[in-house]
């Protein structure tokens, strides 16, 4: 069964045609009976009202379809950088991906971002050059762009016949046949390569064989001996190369005109891995405290990862789970390993966008939705108590922009908090906190569009009246010196003394390393102090990380080490040590030269040649630094970095200096000490 299953994602820059291509895949595989168009707001995979209104994908949508006896689980991911967490958590659980490139623009900024994510999770990919019918389309330019920017050996498996308005089909370089489409793309006609196309077809087939020979000794031998290379051998060796991420096979088409989609579906089945062909998942065995490999075995111990939470008004939390081992049956008990909570899988569903069908069980390698788990959050591992294994947690970027929000009526205060809790459970890059001084609720996200979408959901989907403030930058705090501080705590509660004493050393970590906590008290070993006390100290310090030092912003890149502890059995309580640890951290950091850090954004701009001077000047005026510029035939691509606080309203200024023809995207890069400007 596993051999005939594929878990794949569709990934690309915004507006490259991910959802349009997915809609065609669903139509030609018989999953849907009409083609939904993004431009008409009728795409099946863009089911949210805002997705249909804005014409973009916001939430990754999952569906399952079948092609030539193979089950394909597809996740259509967003292309906008503000929703990069949706791509991140999808790629974490997928076995393969289709990378879509725009035939006019080639590799765009967000394409590079998702490619890095795919590389991090070692996801094999096939490439698809879309929009070959557009003015300015150039397949051969895209191949070079992919090689240069993504540093991958890209090999064309097809070349286009014609381009722009004259694009009429493709030449299959393995079979050496021409393919054209008729009857709304449903019928494919195959014919021998026409004499006028023979020279270019032979040239690109040679390049394909050459790329493969760098990977396969078998093909090299046959090539040097002048033997005919069998098409089956080419496919087999190509599959091996794709699974090892040695080669990116490229296909070509125009999804909107229904050209080129079926060979792409064939490529998903032929070249992307089944769940048992990928590297075993890595887990941490809590009992033995060791790293273990988890092979994809339906008969093994149950183990799955919750990679997405979606709230449903009737069913509650829909927990999207990828099973790595064993199976979970409907109605069975499920153990949340990280939370140490027992839950129940009341129902298991297979999703088709926002529709579903029931399943009896969720087996290794498969993706489905479990209903009934109340405590689960994105990144949680589910399995069994007898085999407590934690899968690697997902890492998400830091929110960099905040706005204040308050209900229009006092009676809606609790409802607002409840809805914000639901939204932050769904989206790990969306956080909420209460400003202690003003009592305002502050929500934070990845960008202006991200927060705009969430606020619109509050107002429309949940029908809650709310007043929203202007966007503000989310800063961070850290320290610049090493400091050690001793703190004691004593309080009488209910007639009983609660006492604790801690010495804590704080020191700055390398930027980007994150916060770290260590216990290194010499006079009181771990065996002499109850585990509850040690956990209380850790709780006190980790909670202090998020409450700030001077300004109340979360702390980052601080290493906190407990070097001494005064514990007395009669009055040493968990409450006392938690409070003492928090106070010690606060005081130690205040005397360690605290600094304020601001988010620095990576800015990718595209501008026509005639406006490039004004565009670069605009970036430098806002405190930005230009890192590189790349000239293409019709546009210049500029890479820069700029402080987030200076980028508000940048789109309006950019349109003004470029007559609306330049575009840009922002992505969080790093935190840096704030400079007074």
C-alpha cells in the first residue's frame, strides 16, 4: 500500500500558479468535475472567504486524489511570505514537492525561501515551468536561473513547442515524442518529433543524458559505448537521482490553458518517493534519553505529528496528523507525549479542502484529521504511553509586527480573548499578550497582510466588533554583559514559611542562538533536590524570558545558569523557588547592560530599469542597505536589508516613484541592536 502512496506539496512564489495547477490535477484525476478558477473566486482549494476575495492562498489546504492506482495526498501551500509558517509545517510532513516557476520571472524571492525550507527537510522535488503562454515567457532562461539561484542540477525532461501566444505543446525528451492537448486539455495526442524540431530535441536530450551520467555509472558506460539508452533505464536512474536531491527534473506547461498537467501528475508518481522510501524520521526516546530512527511501518508502535490545527465551529479542533509509524483507529485512546495527556480520537477524517470523508484508521505514511484531541497544538507528537517518543519540533520565525486590539463593548472582552486563543492555536506565528501598563491586548504577526487577514477573520468570520490600532514593531530585549546575582525569597503564606535562595549567572549568547537554561549548582546536586523544585526553577526562568527586562518585550539570546542553590527541606517549596528564580533573572539582567533589539527585514525588490535609481534611493532613505543587484532582460532585482520600523507604508512610496510598476516582498532576517535614527 505504501508503494502506491505519495505525500506531496505544491510550492512557489505568490502568483506562480500553484492553486491553478492543483485545480487541474484534481480535475484530470477525476477528483473534481469542474475546474475551479482562482480569478473567479471558485478554486476548490481556496475555500476561505478571504482567499476567494483576495485571490491568494492563506491556509494550506489538504486533499487526496488517485492517479493510475496511486493515492496522492496533496497540500497546496500559500506563496505570500507572510504565511511562510503554513509552508514550513507542510514541508515538515511531506515526502516530495512540486516546485512551480513562472516562465516569465524564473526564480522569485519566495521561491528561494521555500526551496531553503525544502532543503532543510530534505524533500525531493520535481519542477514545473508554468505560464509558458504569457508574454515574455522563456523556458531556457528559467533553467539557467534555477541552476544559478537554487544551486541545483536542473534537467529538462520536456522542452516547449513555441512560446507566448504560439505555445502549442511539448517535446518529451525521454520518449522523443511531441505531445499536444485537445478537448479542454483532457485528450493528449502523441506524434513523432517533426523535422524542424529534431535538432533542438536531440540537443536537449543530450543535455539530459549528460546530467544523468554525472550521477549514474550505468548510463555513463552506455553513453561512452555509443549504445542506445533504454527509456526504462533513464526513468529508473532519474528516480534515484531525484530521491537523493541530485537532479531537479523540469516539466513545462500553461496550467490556465490546460496544457502540460497530465505529464506532471505522471512525474509525481514516477519520480517522487513513497513514505517508506524517505529517510526514517528522527525521534527522541524520553525513557532511554536517546535519539532513535523511526521507520515507516504500519505494524510498528503508533507515532504521528500534529502539523496543523484548524478550528471548526461544530467539531472543535481539527488536528491534521502525519503518521510516521503504526496506526490510530477511530475511537481509540491517543497519548500526547509532550503534554503527557491522554486524549481520544473520536473521529478520523480524510480531508478534501474544507470537505471530508470518514476513515476507520490513520496508518503509517498517511495524512488525515483527528477530531477529539483538546490539548493538541501544532508540533505535538501523538502516540502511546508505553513508547514515549518525541518527534523533532517545528521551528517558526518570530512575529515582527504588532497592533493593539480591543472590543467595542466590555461584554465582548472575554469573547475576544477566546477567539484570539483559537486563532493563535491555529497559527503558531500569531501571538497575543496583554500590556501590563495599559491593559491593552496586543496581537503580533509576520507582516501587515498577515494581521489584516486575522483581523478580518475576527470581524467577519466571528462577527465580533473590535477597534484596531496602528501597526507597531515588535522589539526584543537582550543583554550585552555577563552578570551573576544572588536572590533570596521568603514569604509566609497560610501560616507556613516559603523560602528559597538562588545564585544565577546570565550571559549573552550569539545572536540567533535563542535562550538557554542550565543547572550547574555545585553544592546541591540534582539527587539532593526534589525534581519538583528543579522544574519550578526552570519554569520561573523560562517564564521570565518572555516577560522582558526593562521594556517588557520578550528576551532573546540569553544564557541563564543556576550556579548555587539554598534548599531547606522544611520550608523550600516549589512556589518559593519559581518566584525566586524569576526575581533572580530579572535583577541579574537589569545589571547586565540590557539592550533593545529591532527586527531587520530582508527586502527583495523588482523594478523596471528606468526606475531602479529611485527605488534604491527610497530603500537607503529608510535606513536600508543594498546587498546586491541582478539585471534581467526587462527588470532589475535588488536585494537589501532594512529596519522593520521604517518599512511601514513602503508600498505607497514605491508605487509613487515607479508609476506602480515596481514590486517588493519583506521577510524577517534577524534582530539587531536598535540604532537611534
